[in-house]
């Protein structure tokens, strides 16, 4: 069904973009009119390796490690003249919790160029691709994802980016993939499990270096026990020597989600 | 104490040089701060490198399950048994297995964990002879092969082959047809009668290839290619042929073309077999339901098996008839009942009246089969066979009239209507001509006049009837009206109201009255007609 599929695909894509646009606009105040496109520019964000694209709409962006390719259909922008032409990929905070955390005001993002990152819950690799962009060719991202469906996509992403090591194993048993993973500087845990803190702790003990940082996404689903659940997770983290330094909510991008950033064995 | 440390490049066995430091668990990390310090506390005793990715893969799988693979066993036997020292392992389960099988004492404790962390952080420095780049390359390679192993990546399941094969099949057919036509025409200059006698293309070419020049027909034997009478006919025609003479060179070229044709024909049959095999391997249920060719075409049309699986059953039904579909949707007519699925054997063997029904039923079950093949884990065709049997049963019941109704409770007998000849006069509907947006609703003057004429004629007819009635019996007008009315009612085409007609009959003609109703919507006008 070529025409129908095309229309549907276009509609789907347009819908996603519209959502993103509204989200970004909402972040800065509702009902804001689109700026006249004078000249699109990209400026560095406070966090190293992250950029802000200023065009008709503002967006978070990372420098594309593999220019000319979109990973999950995101928008690419090319800025600069002649030799300084650079391509950036916009980062959708509705799809990526990391982007939501940055826009939510994370103080220090320890994912920076040349860092080694262990990413638990890599899914199809959308966020992982941005992390790979940030850490650059000298950094490394170990992407752990147990689901074969998502893993298939992840392997596709990893094939194009040599700084991503796909690990299709369950993050609950870090010893199972100890052969593949070295010590890392940053641990990101975005697993859709009821015990993210425990999983993060297990992996931190195995692979996170002393003084390394972590970012754990905790879902407080049931409204009644939300605060208590969150508190329990935080207690667990502290017990395992994962000291929380920041905590922020991912509203308006995700509901009932909080992100805890901190340091390990400082 | 010895330490077993697994890396993507091989098994490393370290010896702890300074056991006293192990007592202080919390400050053990300090010993691994720099490569030099690290080398003071542990030393590489033995490094068993993996020869290739396959070995690494095997090692990893064993490690993951907490078992020992042969290589590890060998290494441990060799090194550790001699040393008579306990072995520190990262995985307690593995330690248990080693102890059981090799009777070596294994240690697993927080100290060991710290040790492992330290070694891991200084991995590059502690294993000389292995470059860090080699390590990372091996690691990446191993990760990718592992993930492929995990995803059970089998080359058999790639449906791109199907898409390409079916496209090639179509291309080949076109090319083959062109070449054959050319061959016939070319050789026809020399021996035109052969073309009329032998209708099958392949036989024609083979015949040509065998004989070549017309003069050789008398001596050649074509018994393997042709039956007796045809052969005789050919030979006779060769004697009295009208064609021109051709030189050796010309015949040579024609023969080249012939050879090409035959080769391509053979390849086409091969390709078809290949396609059948692939279809059976990739989508066995679909193959059972609609056949290889139709199945392959459906997959090719959608782009991939996965894409096809995402379509609704109604889409599968009309896949391939998009032009007709959208044309019908735009002009608000009946949409097509079948697309590519028309060529399935099940649809082919039904009577034209039931093709639509069967196409719908087949599409529904085929959609299920497609999804089963695309997402299912096992590749058996049991489900397809079952569904096909069901469909065939339903088909039989459809064909036999007087059998139970399919829908509903299934208990009522299917009603067969009495045959009445309904003459259908089909006129050409120009609304399907152009797919441009239809013009405004303003009706043209000619249209309005035409409609008026039609109504006038009908009104005149009824006027005459009414007049006739009235002339007969003036008194019994009211009673007469009803039989007239009844007559009118039987005549489905005429719904013109009787009363306003008879009332207005003396004073005004209906031709003027109906223009007043002109302003009503077109639909209402139709019902009045």
C-alpha cells in the first residue's frame, strides 16, 4: 500500500515532530510563536559535548558521529561554512530520559567526551546513539539490553558506531558479561524494572570506577506509594555507597519519573 | 593465591604477590591506582589467548551459564593444579563447578571482588603482549558476534532475497519475451512457417538450435523435441518454404540469440525453484495459504515480511489494486474486492460470484499466517495447513447451494432467490475519468433542462392516464384515484404524487409545478423520479 503507507508514515513522523516542538515550546512558556528563521545556529550547551540548536524552534543536539545518517528518524542540521561544516542531530526529550534530565536542569552531566559509559536499558539505541555522539570516538559506551526485538535495532546502531559495544544480556547479572566490559566512568541505569537501584548497585560494584558517577532513572508508578518507593530506592543506593547528589523530576516529558544523579565511592 | 580473570582476548591467571595487602579490603583499591603499583601486587602467571572469535564465543557462553568450557578446564588443570594454590573467581557458581570437577579450592569473597575491580581497571597494563587496541577490537568483535548469536541471526530468514528474486523473475519474463519475439521475427525471414507450426517458444528455439539452416531439416531428427506429425509437417514446410536464403554468419547470430534464450529459460526455472525454497523457509504458512508466487508478490509489494505483517487483513485483500481502490474511493463507487490475492488458487477455483467472499476470507486467514511467520518463533506450517483446510471446507459449502448459511447461527437454510431477469442498462459514468477535485455543485443549465424534460414526459404519461380515468367516470374520481394510485405504486419508477397531480391537472401543468421543487436537493429529486 504505497500511497497509504506513505501518508501514514508521513503523518506519524509529523506527529512526533509536532510533539517535540510543542514540548520544547512548552518548556519555555506556552503559546510562544515560532521565531522567524534568520539563520539557524548551534551553540555549545553548558555540558561538554551537548549543543543547543537555535532555529525556528530550539532543540538540544549532539554532534553526529556518523554524518549523513539518522538513527531513529530524528532531524539533522548542518551548520557552518566550508571546512567547519558540522552536522548535529537533534535530541528529543520525549524519547530520551537523558535529554529530559538535561533540560530539567541537571547540574553536572558526567557523560563527556572520552568518557566510558555503561548504559543499562539501552532499548533500541536512540539515547545510546546520543551518548555515543557525546563521548566521541575516543570514548566507549557499553549498551546493555536483554530484549531481542530492541536488541536487533541496537546492534544495527552499534554496527555504524564503533564506540558502542552491544551487550544483549540481562543487566541483573553483571557477572555474565564481565568478559566484555571494562571499568567505566559513568553508569546510566534506565531499566524498566521495579528495582533499578539494586541493578545499578550490582553493576556499579562490578564495573564503576571509584569516584565514578551514576544516573539512575526511577519510576514511581503508583501515586499513593510514590514517595515511599522513591525513598526506599534512595536508601538502597546510599547503602551501596552510591551517594545521591542530585534528584530531579522528568516532568513535563515523562510522568512519574525521577532521575537520581550521584557519585560512587568518593 | 591465584586469580582467574576472563577477558575478551583470553583467560588470564594472575598470581597475588603480596597476600598481606589482601587483609585490608578497603584500601586495596589504592594498590591498583597506577599500572606500576598494580604490577607489584599481582603478576600475570599465564595467559590463554583465544585463537579466534569462535573460541571466544564458546568461552563466553560457558561463562554466562556458569560452567567451564574445555579450554578453561585445560588451563586450570595445567596451571592451577601444579601451583596448589586456591583460585579466586568472580562468579561463585563457577567456583563451585571448578571445585566439583577439578577439586580445586576456589575463593569468592568481597576481597576477591575488590581484586577483580582492581585488575579490571588496570587490565591494559597487567597483560603485556596484548595491545589495548587489540583488546578493544576483540571486545567489539566478540560483542557483535555474541549479539548475533543471541538474536539467532540466520541467513535463511532474510526476506530481501524473496523481494529480489520475484523482481528478477518478472524482469526475466519480460526480457525472455522480448528475445523470443525477436528470435521468431528474425528467423521468420528465413523460415516463416516454423513459427506458425510450433507455438511453444522453448521448443521453437531448441528446434532452431538443432537445425539452423532450412536445408538441414530433411536430414535432422527432431523426434525428441516434437511429436511425429509435427516433425513431418516441419520437414514438409522446410521444403516449400517462402523464406529467403541466409548466409552462415546470419544463421550463426540467430543461433547465438537462441542459445541465450534457452539459457535464460533454464535459469528462470531454476530461479523459480529457488524462490519456492526460500518462500517455504521464510514464510511457510503464507506459502501454504496462497502459494509461493502470490506470497512472494505480497511480500515484495509491502517491502518486507515485517511490513506486510503490519497491514490489516482488509489491506492484504486489496494489496496490488491501489489504483482502482483510490479511484473508487474518490468517485464514491464500489471499491475493488481483490488485488494480488486474486491469483491465489483458492480464489481462482471459485465461481465469479463467490470470488469476492473467498478473497475476503482468504485475506483474513492469510493475514494471520503472515503475522505468524513474521513474528513467530517456530517455522512450522501447521497453522497454515489447518486454516487452509478450514477455508476449503467453507468454499465447498459456499459453492453448494441450499446448504446452511455461513453467518448467523448456521442453522437457517441459505435462501436462494427466485430467478428474475433484471435488465441492467449500464451507462458510462464519467466521474471516474478525472481524479481532479470535482467542480462546484452548481448544476449546468443543460442538466436542469434535461431533468425537466424527463419529468415532463412522465407527468404527461400520468396525465393521460388520469384524464382517461376521469373521462370515464367523473363521479367516482376519488375511488378511481386509489386504483390508479395502486398502479402507480407497482410501477416503482414513478413516485409522482397522485393528489397534487389531479388537483393541479386542470389549471397548471406539472412541468411548471416541478420546477418549484427544483430547489430541493438532488437526492430528493432522484426519489421523486
